[in-house]
């Protein structure tokens, strides 16, 4: 589980760095928020994928 989270935070960190400076005080908060949004998006796509495959 920690390996998955580390890979996720590396991906989200690079995406967040495009929009927020790394030395900003809010970088960690925005990175965590973006990670939560990314996980929610993966879950949403996965649930719609399973619904789509059943039809």
C-alpha cells in the first residue's frame, strides 16, 4: 500500500508543481488535495468501467 501511495504522490507532486511553486507554504496541502482528487477520479472511472462492461 505504501508503494502505491508513494508512486501516487510522485505523480501528483509533478502535476502540482506545474501550478504551485514547490517552496510555497501550501504545497503539501495542495498536493494532498490533488492526490485525493486523483484517487476519487480513478475510483469513479473504475466504477463506470464496470457498469459499462456489464451492458
